[in-house]
């Protein structure tokens, strides 16, 4: 937001802040759902391995979401957890682990099928297939949001650039890093998407790792890697929200002990170690994580939630503000070819975001008629 204030002025900061904090909180919801989905996949895989693949192995994600929420309540009390290098290292290792396992398992399944199960036009629209034209339309639009969600790194871009050493200049380094990063990400995602669809066909699951049972130990490793990754990544998105409202509240009530009095609790083991917290931090962070968990329990839709998050974040944070700041900083003349091209990019991204949002919300509405609130299942 500081960059937006510097380049565009204070009136844009409110809109940028709303979009940024909305996607941060929405990602917390998505991570809660994803974690429960991965743990349920582990439970089902182990059940099928021990009882047979035809066994009725049904598990509910409600308990897993609650446990995940309790873990995050504890972690939320640690200061500056999002700045720990260890979290970034673990996240990178875990991300590579489950990504490559998913790609390997999909490729192995495709090879064992002796042919592709997918079709060029996807699922057929037919009454006996249970897919109507509207459902296929919503799912197609929702897929745009899922793709957009994969590229919502803009809210971390400036923070990363601030840590880059020069020479060469941060601008040159980040351009090169963005080019390589987006290229590798695109190649990997497209490969996994195409191979996964070819392997499963129209029965492809939203989370590809939930579609495998064997080898059970490898599937478990991949799903547990997802869980480990998201336990730490949750705080990366939560801590900026905590810092924002705690700073505002502390300034609003500068004499309140609730916001300013620090309590010290000695930790076992000696060495002078102690936990320091304020009642504001203890109460409000706990309430915030609890509220996020409740919302996650009410919206147990993996693909729809990710699609909506992608739709919300893609246009304003990934396209509109960066493009508008570039136009202002580079003094691009209104009406010039470059200006027209950039505005066309703006409009195109806006259309994609709107369509993805409509598709995701419509899918949620449809699914709400067939699910029980607070009962999450694969």
C-alpha cells in the first residue's frame, strides 16, 4: 500500500488495502479448507490400503478444520512469525514435494491407462451425465479463477524486492526473477493440468492428490507436505492482518491497558525465556482465527473458494494497480499505443475476474443445496 500511496496518491490506498486484506483473509479460509481436504485424503488412503479399495471410507473434515484452527491460534501468538526464514525454506521444500509427487502420480496413471481419458471439449452436456449447460458454464468460469489464483503473487512482490541487494538494481533483478518464475510456474502448472486431466478424464478431482490411493505412502507424504506447508503459510497471510488492526486500535486507544499492557509468562526450561503478549493480542487474534475457521466450515468448497479468491485478487492487485502505477511513474501519454495496450490489458483482466467471480459464486450456490453446513467431506 505504501507503493500505491507513493505513485498514485492516498485516495487509491483504501481500495488497494481492502483488496489486499480481503485476499489475505480469503487465503486463510482457503488454506483451512485445503488442509482439511489433505488430512481427509490421508485418512481415506490409509483406510483403503488396510480395508480394500472398495471399502466405504468416509471421513469428515470438520474435526480437522477445528484442530487446524486451534494450532493456528497458538501460532498466532508468536511475534513476527511470518519473517522467519525457516518457514520460507520449509514451504519451498514442501511445495516442491507435493507438486512433483502429484505430477509423477498423474504421469504414472496416464501411462497405466494406455491412453488419454480426457476429451478436447471436456464433459458432455447431457441429462444422463448429470451435467447441465449452466453447470458446465459455471465450472468453466470458475476454472479461470483457479488459474488466476495461481498467479496472485503481487501482494508479496514488493516485500521480496525490498530484500534484494544491489547491484544490479532491484528493478533488473525482479524483472529477471519474475520472468523465470512465471515461466517455470506456467510450464509446471500446464503440464500438471494437462497430464492430470488426461489421466483422470472428466472425473479429475479438484485437488489432484485426492484422486490417488496407491502407493499409499507416497500419497500420504504428498498430502502431509501440503499440511506442513499450509500450517506455516497461514501465518504469513495472517500476521499482516493482525499488525494492521492492532496498530490502528493501539493508536485509537493509547491509554488502554487492554491494548498496551504487556504480560510476561516465563517459559519452562529456564534461560530467561518468556512469552510476552497483550490482552488485545490474545483475545482478538484468537477470535479472528476462530471466526476464519467457522467461515471455512460453512464453505467447504475447495475449487469454488480458490476460484473466488483468484477472481477477487487477480484484477486489482495483479493487473490494475501495477499497470496504473507504471503509467503514472513512466508518464505514459494518454492515447498512445502503449497506453491503449495497457488499458486493454486492464479491461481484459477485469472481464476475466468478473466472469470467474460469477462462476465461483454460482457454483457455491448450487453446492449449498446439496451439502450440510459444518460437514466437510471429500
